[in-house]
């Protein structure tokens, strides 16, 4: 990873959706309990045991159907092609009001959400986030084949050019650990969302600020606490 040089003023926010704005774990839980292919096996699944069915891959840092020990690919395919389950992910509390407040404060806001089919995901997000699409720009990217691929990095670079943005003025709010690296690689400041079942950051990323909801993101921006993430302090924390 190269050094990060952040602006003194953050102007742009890229939001991941699943696990940040919307509750993907809720969708997974109801999918496992109710999909015809899995309901017999998981009809008695309890919420608190969700991570036992879907062990958290350290590079993901959050739940994912693909992490099921034997049925990951099948589950992911069935989930993505079942709108009744795929779209069953409610927004977390205060998302609409908080993003509106950030818009009034002058921040440009985008989604940077990955999916098996970006067009399908875009249509869904336009419906889910309909109250705020007057200012929220919906951007989606297709899933890559591997954790270490550069699909999200490439979409960042495309958005910088398309919307005339500077990476040093930009943050990404995301729950997945591999997306922390993607942000860093393109010069964007990552902010980690700790939704239920997320795992700790690796030691080399401990300097990244963590939040538990979108309200905490706004409070952190209001206080300009990202000033603390100067390059020397990052280096000190990484050492």
C-alpha cells in the first residue's frame, strides 16, 4: 500500500449499501430459513447462530453466503436470483434522515455497491433509496471472481473521472475488510462500519476509524476527526 494524503476537508462520501445502509444479514437469515432449497436444513436457525452457518472469512470481515463451507456458490446463486430474498434487506435506522443532513451540509454522496448484476442492483437501489435519489448518485459494480480483484478500485477511478472528484477529498464507508484495501489503493480514506457479525480489522489497518451506524459517520465528519489521520500518525499506528 502506498501512502495516503488526505485533504483537510472531506467533500465526497461513497457508501457501500449492504451492511452499511441496508441490513444484508437480515436478508441472509430469512433466505436460509425460507428458501425451498435450504429451509428444511435451517428452519430452526437462530439469529445469533448465523455466523456458525456462514463462518466469517478474515479477508471479508463480514458474513457472506459464499463462505458457507459446502454450499457457498449454490447459495449465492440462489439468493441473487430470488428477488423475494435478494431485495428483503431493510434500511438501517436513520439512514434517510442522516444522508439528507449530510447533503444539506454540502457533501456529494454516492453508492458504490457490488452485485452479480449491476443493472439489477441499480434498479433495486433506486427503489430502496427512492426518497433520496434526488441527491444520492447510484453507482454499482459487478462482483469480481476473487477477493483480491480490482473491480471496486476500477469503479472508483471511473467515478473520479466521471464526476470530477479528487480521491484525497473522499471517504468510503464499508464493512468489508478487502474494500478497505481497495479504498487505500486508490487514495480514498476508508471508514469501517461494524454491523452485527463483523470481525476485527487486521493490525495493519487498526488506524482506520470504525463506526456502528450512519449517525456516527455524520458525527465524525462534523467534528472533523479525520484531521487526526495525518500521514505521520498513520505511520505510527501501522508501525
